[in-house]
């Protein structure tokens, strides 16, 4: 489907979201991810917590209440002091994918929503194969029910079915979504938010909340060519896809020029905010294939780092 | 203001379309955007809600209406005048004479004729459509090129179709023709587009308020051959050419004129003339065989057509004279004729006795005879009773019965009295005091001209001219007088030979003016269907044929200087074609003393005579203004 007439709204294509080739492409991505994970996981993802594992980390003086099994009796024999042996604790690695299904995502060809679902499915698939658990949680005004803590590749068909059945929702309420997520998920994990991030100020508050909850946050901003260069000109009645609000506007060439500049600044501001806040950031256009984007994220991004 | 093309007003319906489009434009198209807030934050004050903003929209529509109106008026080709423009009947006379071919250096080397056609377009294009127009050509013969019409395009087309003409203009005839044709018309006027070289126009325009001279041209730089006339001197076997060169420029003329005969240079004459002056010279041309004489002026100037002229040199053939006389009285005439070389062709001339004459005459009339037919037969002391019906004769001391009859006793010692009117035969002949012993008293039976008579009025010398025959009658015996001892009689005899020896008159005149139609001066032989035509122009020749109908033809290819040769069988005739008017060489334009545009009603035109251009520019400005208001309104 091509671009809509001037002033119209680009509609999402109605083709199958996941076809057999999609799974093949996912498996290719999974192989890439596995290689990356093998090389990095043991050293690159140590827990700051000390726990029960075979890897020695440190000693500390014994305190009442400590497990007597952890006392180093050999040290006691040499030094006459009770010391507790500390071992590095191996932490479970959870992947949380928060997917924006607000109405503003229903733009472009393919639509930003379809593009985002494919990316989310790919990341979840990789998570199922390489991590302890993977979760998909859609959101719009708040956090919606999704698939939580899926383990193993046996969940793939369930994941696909869920993603296939996901529908467009209403307005975006990311701050509320983040608040709900933090209250529900206590253990830090990798949180990937896939959204267009309209209303950046509110989105920042939500991202900060996730960041403060010790989650490793990674944002994927989805934009469409339509948004970069909207074919709008003249006397228009603009309709807000999320709120339904309408307003009359005269869009001239000079205004379009300013729009393009402002849109560029919008994505740039989000990127700068992410860099300042140690949040991973990736920008994807809907005219870029999802697997190409995911491969780029795996190889160059910090998602698995 | 008047529109020269009022049909353009139909385009005003576009204005209605503009209003309709603006009304349609108010119905905004709907468009869905992901988030409206983003656009509102960006657009800021761009939303159209206020009355002020709506007025700005109205301004845009008004600007577009102004643009449409300006463009429609521009297409309509308006003219503005501070006064009221009334419809007029305008007869335009366009001068296409030779002087109008002068090249104007100040006008990108265009000819005056080109400028005249441009002036015609300008005049006809800047008058109201209610004017009635007519176009007259003033060159060759005044003629109406375009009858009265309201269609200015037809006038312009007719003007474009006029061909330049290398002859003299007939402006006065054209004005007279136009004056007749504008009679009864509403507010008529005659516009003469001319350099005025063909005649003084100022007095005419001053005398007649309807005449408007539209001057063309500025250059004076020209010198031309104003006249080239040739006369054959048979008695000397040569020609005298009179050539005059007109210097119409403001500078003294120092140049040379070259005379060529059949392409061979015969002589070169130095020419000098003061500004506005004329150089003239009579030149002897010794070329009895004749030919085409071309005179060319070695000077590059504004008008090239008058830098050459042509003349025809008819071959000079000596006369064959038969003297029919008794043997005892032949000596004096023989000696007199023998002294007339080269006028008399001695080798072919004969002296005959009266008895020999009939046989010789019959022999000469035979088709294959070696005897040449006599140009003049002199009968001395004897004459046949009946002269041949065709020929030229001199009868001395005799009188054929058909010409005169005896009227009594002979005149004794008559005194000679010359007729008061001079005749070529009597040129330089002084008979006063001559003594005649006696003379015949004769009464002429045919109308004749008495060149000398007795005191009683009896003819002594008489010329009887008939359609095919000329006879000079002398009623006295020359030998019985003292004339043999005087110069008078040999002079009379020489004049007679010269006068009587004329070739058969050509069926063409020796020279024609450019543009003049060449027709034969006498009927051509029956059964002739065409004449072979050879045009000599400069160094080139063109051959073709001219159809002959009912013994005549009309040759109109006379627009360029040169010579023409027409042949019908063995009979050939030459003629030269020249401008024939020294006034055409004086190309200095006549400056109009009046404001011709004002007189025609165009002087007070506003906006430089091109208001459509100003309107178009104003419309362009309005387009820019509208674009700016549209693209920068509400925000900047």
C-alpha cells in the first residue's frame, strides 16, 4: 500500500504479521544472539549480590545468624578468627518487553505497530532461547495483560499467537505504565520499551521510574517515513488519532519545514536523554526490515551487554 | 481606457472560478495525525480562528481577483488616453519606393520599408477596434491593398505582403486616391508612412488637416546616379552619354563612376560633389557597335539601388545612299556624299542612271540579294512618276506626279525664305542670300511641311511625311544655283541623310522607369505567341519568355535596375530600367513638423504605449504578494 492522499491517514497493511519466513529469520537472529551471549555472559553479567555459587568472591567476619556452613574452618584453624566465605551469586536474567499499542502507533506502511510487534517478538524469542525468562507486556493508557516469564522455546507459538492477536488501544500513558510495572516486577531485569514516545516529557518520568528501580532500560523509538515527511499541506482539519481531538490548521511549506526540523529535534532529544541516563537507545524506521534492525541492536547495541 | 481586444473580457469568468475555489477551499480536508499535540505545539499561533485571520484569507482571495482582472485586461490590450478616443476612418498610405530601401544604421540596419511596416503594426495595434482601416500602396501605381475593414489584423497582413519597389513613389497620386476614398467617412484621416523623399509633404499636411505624415528614417548618407541619358551621334559614329550623380549626404562626395559596355570597362570618371550637390558630365562613348551601357558608382551607402544605372546603345550603322541622276550632273552629289564618312556607307552606296534604277530597285528587293536596300534614294533631275510606297527619298529638281503638280510658269530667280519654325533638316543650314536661277512652281498634292519658300510663297524645299514614306522635295536645280559654292547644301544633304537614316523604330522605348510595365509600342507580327526575354541585372542574366497575346505583351518584371532584351525571331529590342527620378536618391527624410502621434490620437497614451505589459507586471507583483501572504501569514 502506498502513501495515502494528502491529508489522509496511512493505514496499516492487513497482511499476515508472522509468516513461516518470520520464524526462520528469528532463528537466525537467535543464533547470532547465542554467540554473543556465550562470549559475554559469564563475565559480562555478574551479579553485584553475593550468594551461593561455586565462584569465591571474598571473606567477611562472622556475624551471629550467619549460616555456619559458610564458615571457613581452615582459616579459623590458621587465624583463630571466624570468617565467612562469600561466593558470587548467579542472578536470573529476565527480559521484559513493553510494547506501545496506543493509537498513534497505527501509522505508516507497514504500520509502526506491526513493525514494533515484529521487533518485540524477535526480542522475546531471543530471550526465550538465551535468557532465563522473557515477557511481553503491551501498554497504552496503562499496563495491559501480557505474557509473563515465559521460559524455553516451547512458548514460541504462544508468543506468536499473542502477538498476532494484539490490537491497537487508546492513548499512551507511559508514566502510569511504568509505575504499574515497577510495582509488579521487583527483581531488576532488562526492560525494552518499544514506542513512538510521543509526549516525551511524560515518557521521561516513566523511564526514570524504571531506571530507579534498577532495571536495565533500553528504548526503541519507532518512526515511520510518513512522520518524517508528512504529505500534508493546505487548509486542513487535523484529527488526533489517540484523543480524537480536532483542530483547523493551515499547513504551508514553511510550516512543514519547521515540522521536519522539530521532528528531528524530538528524536534527538530522546537520544540525548537516553545517553545522559545510561539508557540504551535505538531508532528504527518502519521501512527498515525488523531483523536487520534487531541484528544491528544485538551487534552494536547494549541490549545483551 | 479602451480595450483593443474586448473579447478578452470573457476571461473574467475566471474570477468567478477563483471565488468558487476559495469557497471550496474553506471546506477543509480532514487528516489524521498520530498526535495532534505535537502539531499544535509546533504551529503555535497558526490556527485559523480569529476574525483577523479570516480577513487575511479574504485578502488572499482579493489579490487573486486582482491578478485575474489584470491579466484579463492585459490580454484585452488596453489603451489609455486622457481624452476620449473617437472611432476614425484611417487610410494608410505606405511608401515602398526606392528611397524606402535605404538601410537605417540607427535601427539595427533595417530598411526604412521594414520600419514602415513596423509603424503600420504599431499604429493599427494601438487604435480602438472601432476604427475603420484601408491600406494604399504608393510605389508603382497607387493601388488599394486592403479595402475598408475593421479588421486590423487584415491591415497588418496586407502591410506585410507589400513588396519593396525600386522606383519612384507616387505619393501625390496616392494621396489623391485616398482623399477620394475617405469621402463620406466618419472623422477620416490619411496616414502617410513615408520618408518623404518622394516629395515635399509638409505643405500638404499643413494645408489639409486630415493628412498625417508618419516620418520614417533618419540617415542622409547616400549618393546615387540621378540620370543616365545616351544619344547617338550618327554623323560622328559615336554616342554622348549624360550622367549626373546626386550627393544627398552631408559630406563632400569624392568617388568614381565606372562605365561598362556589355561588361567591359569603357571609362572611369572621377566624381566630386558638394553636400546636397550634383555632379554632371557628358561623356563621349566611341562604340558604334552598341551594347548595354552600365554606369556604377563606387560607394557603399544607405541606398544601393541607385548606385547603378543602365542605358542602351543602339548600333550605329552608316547609311546606304543611292544617287539616281543623269551622268552629267552626278559629280557634285557624288563628291558631297563621299565627304560624309562615316555617315554614308560608301562601299554599299550606288550611283545609278534613271535607266538603271528600276532594275537595281528590283534586285535590292529580292530576298537573297547582295545589294543592300538603300536608306535614302536621291533623285536628281529625274524622278519616277510614282515613288515606291515605302522608303525615304530626296527629289531634286523634279516632282513625282503623286506629290505635286506644276502650277504654271517656273519661278525666275526666286528668293529663298526659310520657314520660321526650325527643323532638324535645316540645322546649321544658311540659305540666306543664295541665288537660284529658277525653280519649279509646284502645288503639293500631299500634306507637307514647307521648309523654304519663295517670296510668293511657292514651296522651294518641302518635306512630305507619309506613314511609310518620307520625301524631301527640292523644286530647283542645285547645279543651276550658287549652292555648290556654299556650305549650305552639303549641310542640307548631310542633315537629310542623317534625318532620313533612321532604323526601323524599335517596338520598345530605350528606357523605362522601374516598376513601369513594358509594352510594345507597335503591334507585333501576327501569329507571335511569345517573346524571348533576357534580363540583365548587374553581372547576371536571366532568360525566360513573355507571352504575346493579340500582338502585345505586358512585362512587369521591372522592379530592379538593369536592361531587358526582347527577341521575336530575328528582331530584337533593348530597353533599360532605371529609377528615373533623382529625387529618390535624396533620401534625407522629411522631418514631420507636427506631432503625428498626437494628431492620430495616440500621443497621450499612458504607460508608454504598452499598458498590457504594465498590467502583466502588476499581476506578477500581486502573485508574489499573495504568495508571501499565504506562506508567511499568521506566523511571520
